[in-house]
C-alpha cells in the first residue's frame, strides 16, 4: 500500500513580512541589501556588514530560540538509520543506495525551538516593512 501524499499547507506571508520588518528595524537589513555597493570599498562594506550582522543576530535572538539539529560536533562520524528525517538532515557527497548511511557531520543544521513574534493589530499593514521617513 502506498503512503498518502503529505498535506500541503500554504504559508502565511504575515510572519515573513513581520520578520523582514524586525530585521529592518534592528539591523537596517533591507537598506543594506537594496543599496548598490559597487562604489564602496571593501572596508566600508565590511564595516556596514558588521553592524547589520550584530543587528540581525540581536533580532533573531530576541524573537527566536535557535538550536542545532544535530548534537554531534562538526567533523564527528555518524550513522543515519533507515527512515531518518530527511527534512532535518541533508545527505551530500557520494550518495549510493539506501540508509543506513555513515558519514561525517559537515554542518550541524539549525532548528527553531521557539518563536516570540509580537502580536499584530488588525489594522497593522505588515507589507510596510520600513515606513518612509519625513523629517520636519
């Protein structure tokens, strides 16, 4: 008997838009990505990237608990049993046959253990990720 097809769910764009807004607010992420950096020196870009990195990291840590998928250190040898969670572990390299697979952890992966996004009011337009500014 064939397993039933998984149920497909449509993701709500609201949380993604909210996250973009938080990254913009705390790290000016959208400003950085949308800026044409061709005319800047590597030193200028590096300095800006450090600020964006610090802000993004703070925003992620404030609103998410992010933990490794695998507990083993990178470089550790592991065996993936038959039926391992292929959404949590991507097998790379010379993949032949079926599990169990034995290999080396090249990246521990990341999993969100908790989400703490602010509640939105019904009138909040989440598509505005950075309001225009008018100085008086």
